[in-house]
C-alpha cells in the first residue's frame, strides 16, 4: 500500500494557506470599497498612479470607478484562489477525480483573470486619464511578466486537471484489484 500521509499533509497545509489568501483578498476588496465610499479621491488618486496617470484634476466618478475595477479584479483572483483551494482539499481527502474537476475550474478562473485583467487595465487607464485634455487621454495595454505567469499557471492547472483525471482512473483500477 502506498503511504499518502505526506501528500495529504502538504495538501491540507496548502488548503489552509489558500484560505488565508482568500481572506486577504476579501480584506483588500473591503478596503477598496471602503476607500471608494469614505475617501474616494485619495483612493482614486493612488489607483490612478498605479495606472500610470496623474490624478490631479480627476473627478469623483473616476476615483469610484477605479476602486470598483480594482475590487472586481481582486474578486476574480479570489475565485481562482478558491478553485485552487478546492484542488488541494480534494487531494487532502485522496479524491483525485475531485482534484481534476477543481484543477479544471482553476484553469478557467486563471484564463478569466488574465483576459479580464488585460481588458480592465485598458479601461482603467482610459478612466484614469479621462480628465486629461483631448489628445492626451490614453488606453494602455499591459502584457508583461504578470500576464505571462498567469498564462503559464493556467496551462499548468489545465495539465494538472488531465493528470489528476488519469490518476483518478489509475486509483480506481488499483482499488478494484485490492
């Protein structure tokens, strides 16, 4: 019989870590939303700076939209972290079929994070520079190491889903022989 205690211990630890990551993402969402309600201009100014824009002269609606866009992005990452957590939880319970399904969900979440992230960055730069004079407004596209890493993580999660599916079949066959 194969000893699975090391796998289960690691999977359960990663489940706890990802639960903490989700809690931090929820806290980030609340901070962004509270900032949009209580101090929208400082929050919006900070977010506009992250988008590469000068916040001086920015309107209130721009600050609120930037905070909502950032909160939405954190919400997508929270979904991806939740799917990853489910993957490791299934492995902790020695359920490779469940891990396969959860890894597939993780891949879909990560592709969504990537695509929506690129599109929302374009929208965020447009919103952050809306107060600029005509001809100086911009739409920015961000394709860098963060996007490449997310794409690689999505590909890895999709591969893991297939590997776990095969592992589930092998696990079932082995259990049937014993």
